[in-house]
C-alpha cells in the first residue's frame, strides 16, 4: 500500500502567495524520497501538509491510506525538524519517551524502548543528560530517536542536518541510512544539499519555486547499502549532475 | 560512527560536601568586603565623631539589636506576615490571570499594554490609599500594598514565559495530536518556570518594601515600619537602625528562600540558567 499519496495539492497562503501548485507524488513503503529545491519552493510546506501541520488549499493527502489528519491522530509518522526541538526540562531519555508517554505506553515498555533507541542512535549512557549538555549533532540524534521511538511507518525530516557542520552531517547521513535499513521505515527528507539528497535517497523530487512545483523526479539507482565508496562512485557524480541540471532547468523557467 | 560521542558539558561532579566547600571559597571575597565595610564604618564614625542621628556606629546598632531582640523579632514577624500574605495573594492572582491571558490571546492583547504600563509606574504611591480602603491597623491594608506591588512584574513575566514557546515545539505537539491542556502542562508551564522565578525573586523584595512603606503611612505599633518611623522621630536612631537590620535579614531570607525554590524547581537548567534565551 502506498505510504504517502499526494494528489493535486496546492497551497495559497493568506496574502496570496502561492506556495505550492498541483503537487502529485506517491511514495511506496521503504522508499527514501528527498524533496530538494531552492529556498521558497515550498518543500517544507509540502512536508508539513503531509504531516497535517498545515492544511492544503486544494487537493488531498493520504498517509497509510488514511486522510492526513487521521494519520496524525493515529501517530502514523514521526517528525524531525532542522532544530532538534528538545524539551530542555526533560532528560534525553524523557525526551525520547515523550511520544510513548502521550500514547499511554506503560513505564517498563517505555524504558525498554528508550534503551533500544539510545543504542540505535549510539547515545548509550547519555539518557540522564539534559539537552544543553549535548552537542548539536547529538541533540539531533536524540530528536531522531524520539521520532522513531513509537515505531512510525513514516519519518518526515525537515532539513534535519542543515544546521550541522559538514563532517557531522556526513556521519549522521551514514547513521540515518543504517537506521533506515534497520527499521525499514519510509522516509521523506527535505534538504537543499544535492549531494546529501543523492547519497541518501531512492528517489529525488526536484522542486522549483514561485509557485512551488515538482519539476522532476529522479530515481537514484545507486547500489544499496551505501557507504563511503558510494561518494566516490562515478555514477554518484552523474546523478549529482542530473539533479543539479534539473534544479537549474527549473530555475530558468522562473523569471526572477 | 568511529569514536564514542562526548558530552559537551560534563555532568556536575563530586559530592555535596565538595560543592559546599567550593561555594564557601567563592564567598570569601564577599565576606572580606563585609568585614572591611563594617570596620571602615565603625572606625570612621569614631574617628570623625559622626552625629548619631546621621549614622550610628555598627557596635551601637548591634547593642540596640541585642537589647531589644525580643520586641524586634516580634515586630519583624508581624511585618513579614504582611509581606508574605501580600506576596501570596499578588503572585497567586498574577499567575492565574497570566494563564487565562495566555490561553485567550485577545484578552491578553487588551490587557497587556496596561499591565506593562502599570509595571512601570511607582505603584507604591497607592500605599496611603490602601490604608483608607482597609483598617490601617490591620495586616490586610499592608498586604494590599504588597500584593499590588507583586502582581504586575509576576503577571507580565509569566505571560511572557507562557507565550515564548518556540513554534516548532508546538508543531511537534501538534504532530502528537495532543490537546491544549497537555500542551500547557508539557510545554508552556515548564517554559515559563524560569520567567516565573525571576519575577518571584523581584516580588519577594517588593513585598517587604510594600509592607514597610505601608506601615510608614500609619500602622500597628507591632510592626517594623511604624516603629522605624516612630524611633527616628524620637531620636532613638540606634533602635531604628536595628529595626532596619531586622527588615534586611527578613528580606534577604525571603529572597534566598525563593531562590532555593527556583533551584529545586528548575534543576534541569545549567548552573546560572540559560544566558542567551
């Protein structure tokens, strides 16, 4: 069953700005789809529409075959933002456990799950720390652990590594791929980094701005599992070039 | 990941004893300043024969303090009760109204400009009026001054705290599909705690000021303020200073109690709080 189905979605903000026009996209289970485009192309808006955090002006979105609202109420997805958005007054463990707490999961089950998540994001031993005691990269790993703690089928990520330095970003890219392989979840990933999109994704949806549209969808047929060798694969560079040209092509159509 | 992650900020190390020891060492300069000030004060008063109505020597104040201890603490307790009552009423009302205002924004938009304006005016000017509203000999007239003084800074700060939640923290809560009440409990109230305690510390000082100033405008002779005023008029300056000393001790004690409560309620903060947020 299709995990995310976006049909004819448009979004016009109050004041008349058309953020998105006629978006169609279907995402199958286990896919890793990146949304890439210039700033202002509405990629984050689209992600929020999928998560039912923003209402589309037209069109409809289904997640796991349900209307987006129902999917949100059923906790069908986890979300990670550019900032880790951790609650300062909660320890790392309690941040990770928050969605479980809200779902009424019993304490023992919660603790077991938190331990499992800390191991998944390689933060064993940091459960009792508070967020301010962690580096930016570690905070973002906590945020990912929190989004995965309740085993959602879908993970929405809004430029999760955008605020991190290049080395941390590449390391977390590797970790994310490992997590994706281990959990088998479906990921929708917003980024403005071409190489990041190509390295991570099974498909890259290239968006253009004003109004935001999907101009190309490029399948990334690099072999799995990916690793350091992938970044040196000639085909990786070809695909980076394809995505870059698609981005530039979409620019040219826009009078600026 | 090749290497184990390392925390940027270490957890506080060592036992309570070591912490107290370090604290004590941190206090040494401040204690030296106190001793030095008292020494210069005492020496200066003696050397220059300063008139006692200008400034009595610390030793004379201390003698007046020890000789009248029983009466002084009774007066102090009377005034402290007024301050405490006013603090509780003023801060309680402020927190309740702040929660209402944070929940229903249009109400806040209507009220906040006046609250901020009121926060900037010398509310102490109302002290003689509250004596007219209530019997000046009762504690309630002074509690009223203290309560009004405490109200505005707490109200303004708590509203700011409850509404300064980062938008993404609310988006995350929305993604969990939780109701307004849970958002209040899980996000807004914890976010507001540092703001609340900052204002409570201010209010603890204002409550003592309010109670004592209220007493200056007429109050029971069981109170500190009325006695300070009377003793100064009767040329009993040492006793007046001893009463001021009691007011200082109580005021500082009150402040420290609130500061301790803050430390206990917001243990999650780094020592010294978040500087840049």
